[in-house]
C-alpha cells in the first residue's frame, strides 16, 4: 500500500509499565507498518547499557536545544513536570536524573515532531514516561498537579497503551537483565507496590478526556509468539487507519 507523503505523519508512543512488553510490540508494529509501505522512524530500544546511559547524560544539552525549538508545546510540559517533581524525590541525584530524562524525552519528541511529515515515528519511551518520573515515588500523586500535567502535556498523536496483570508485570520486570536502576536491590513487595502505582497512573492518563481519544489499548497477559504477533497486527492496523484519515 502506498504512503501519503502529502499528509503529516504521526508520532506513536507505546505507553505502559516496565514488563508490559512495549519494546517487543513496538518493534513488531514497526515491522508490520513497513511491510504495508509506511515510512517509519523507530525510536525503540531493546535494552540499556552504561554507554547508552552516558550518551543520554552527555546529550542533555543537545536535547534541551531541540526542546527550545518547540518551546510553545514542550515548555509547559517541562514546567508542569518540574513543578510536580520538586520535593517528591528525597535524593538530589534522582531528582537530577529524572529532570535530565524529562529534557531528553521532550527534546526527542520535538525532533520527531519536526521530522514527522509523511511517515510514522514510533517510540517505546516517549514523553508520557515523564508522568511516572514526576509523580511516582513514596507518596500518591496529588490530583491537582496531575491535572495540570495532563493539560500541559506535549502529547503524541497516537498512544498505544500496553497493560498486563500486575503479577505478570512484576514477574517480567524481575526477570529482566536490564532492571531499571530505581528497582534494583528492591524486594518483590516493593517492586510490586511501585509498579501498581505506575500502572494506576497510566490508567488515569489513558482515561483523561484530553488523552482518551488518542489511545489504542493492548492487553498483553501472556507471551506466546502468536499472541504478540496478533497484538502487533492490531496496533499496526489501527495506526494505519489513523494515518489514512490524518489531515494534510
């Protein structure tokens, strides 16, 4: 099937907890979209490394410059995230790390927004990751700052929300070789509590009126290849329908 170069492309973000299967499904969706003739720019990563972490840290000034070029959209998102983040994380190190991650995610989003004409940009770690960075910690997310975040967020065009039962998320997370740093050395009950908080936050985002119309929901409780194939096919078909209907 031919693409539509005269139309503006879409930024597609896969949203969900660690262990939900975002990266696997994002990569499968990209494969199927490309097989249909869609030009796709992929921003998913199968794992993490010390070199990738160093690259992200050193690249923060570059991402901030990209963010500045789209300040009208990304600036309010950055302010809302920082306002929620301050005082919620006890460690100055983790506060700085989350702030740097927010700048990187927004800068990458701004770059995709400029380059997203005539194709689809697919990311498995996008701007909505800034919500758990800002709100998940030792205390529940307060409603008013979260409402301000939703109102200010620089949203992707399509959000693929990948979810699974909580115990499945915990099992998958603890079996990962690249366990997120904030979860390392934590006992299972603490990992479960944290993932429950992140999962509830993503549900709140997915159901928010400003966001709900952009959401494609995928339920991923098991991991047989045939199930992953079917989920990726479903996501690709839904994205393709939205691309075909997208205004020039």
